[in-house]
């Protein structure tokens, strides 16, 4: 049953609410059978099976390895419009701590980010759109693999996604436990940060810890680098800009060798930015600081800066449109149009680099809820019809039937 706290307007929501139990069953089955990026064989199979039952016009699989695309044509296609809707399918490498019946059956894998819910919501939209076809154009539903660090969106694009399905705009949404059910958040600019991986390899001269004066200690160099790089944001980036530099892991020496100074040390971390100019600045300062600090100790430092995901930036017109669609469903009081960006990352950014579009947040938690990537996280099934209705309404209102 729907939660009494969850209220929504519109024909799409009322229609989809009628098959809410079936969406819950699909979502929980996917939760029990999590799969990692590009390994979503069971998941994509369940999606294909569900899409056939929905009566979509075309199903294309194997796009970006395990990606699936459904095509649904409206009552008319005279407008020539084509709108994309995207959901991610993969799970995380983490152990689940929940004990409900639909908990993960696969050791070390868990749907800890709600992609099971995202997939079920897009299937719900597919069923509604195929049953009603209340639009003039073509809806393209994109079930994407490998969002969690595998750049599955880029893989689908590189595999010809937008050449085969030349959408004019593309939309996606992500559940957000920090917002209560029945609410939606969006803004007209950055929604998620760029994610870059930094690897700093420090080379010194190993030796006996009792005779450290004969060594060039890379652990000492690493300690100075760890401290110094924290000055990059505070003393180089404008206060009105945003950036995070976090060195999160260090590997040096052998814990069983208390008196051996190692010859090498490696630091690994992440940089998060929204502005490409700030991204360039941080990369340059990392190179300069690490090299100079290491040189000062007689060591050397090599910095590798890998750009993993670009920033997820909504295009203004599409963000305003998506906000209007959301408002028509949840009401102005449940819509946040100036959503604060997150320093997390999202590979839908690759699609937004290729096409106009917008990324929304769907409230699903509220106070006391587990946040994403928590071992006790679970998607809130109450919001499934709302997410499906929002997907479907984006297509309907972007491609309206003319009288």
C-alpha cells in the first residue's frame, strides 16, 4: 500500500499506483540479486522480460555491454520529438547488514544506492507510456549499466546510443534519503561534482630505522604532502567556488617491519570540483606542491591525475521544464528548485555533455533514514509510483498531443 504521507497529482500517478505491488515485487527481486557494473546479466534479463510484458515497441540490448534500451512511440509521431529517460542498474561492492526477506543473496554485493528502485521506476514508466501513449513523439528508456565507477553512461554513448536514438533531451533522477517522500529537488546548474582520482607516488631511499640519517624517508615526505595539499583549496580556490581535496589512503612499508624505512610511499585520494577552471587549478597545484615538497627532502613525487567523471550540470531550460513537471505532480510546496549541489559524482554527466537535459532528486527518506552507500540502506518502495509518474510525465509534457 502507498504511504499516507505520499500524495501526488495527475493521471500518470493514479494509473501507475494501480500496479504498485508489481513494481515492489520487481524492485525487491532486483535487490536480492545485485550485480556489479557490466555484469548485470540477471538484471538486464529481468528488465527485458518486464519490457516485453509492458508492450513496448522495441527492445535493444547489449548497448554498452549490458545496457538495455526500450522504444515507445506515442499515439502520434508527427512532432518528430524524441526524449530520453535514464535509470542505472548496478549495485555496489559492499556487504549488506539488513535482515529483511529481500536482502542480498550475493556475498559482498548490495544495492546500497537504490539503483534497484531506479530500474523499477523506469519499468513502471514504460508500462504506463506503452498502455496510454498519450504523447506525440518517441520515448527512449535507457537502462544503464556500470554507474558505480565504471562509466557505463560513457560506454553506452561510445556504443552509439545517441546515434541510434537521437533524443533532443535526456532526463534522470536519483533517490535522496535526506529528503522526505513526496518531494523533488532540482536546480538549473551543477547537481553533482566532477570526480577525479589522484595517485601520488613518492620515491625516497630506504634503510634502517635506527640509522634514519642515511635514508630519504618517503613516509616523512608523505606526511608533509598530506598536510600541504589541504592548503590548495583554502589558499588557491576562490571562496565562492567549490572544491574538495581528500587524500584517503596511504601505502608504505611493512607493518611487520618496525625498523625498516621503506623506499617508496603511495598516496591515493580524490578531487571534487564543479568548474573546469578550478579543476585545472587543483591539478596544477598538486603537481607543483608534491614535486617541490619531495625535492626539498631529496625525494621525488610523481602525481597521476585521472579524470573519472565530469560534473553533472543541468541545462537551464530543461531544468526549468523538469521542475515545472515535478511541480504539477507534487505541488510547489514539495519542490525544491534551488537544490544544493552534492560533491558526490554521477556518470549521467556524460549524457549531459552530449545532450541537453536535467537530473532530479526524488525524496525517499527523511529524518532517521540511512543514507546512500550504508550497509543498512534500502530503497523506499512507497515512492516507486511517484518516480515512475515523474519519468512518464517528463515524456508526456515534453511531447504533448495537440488537439
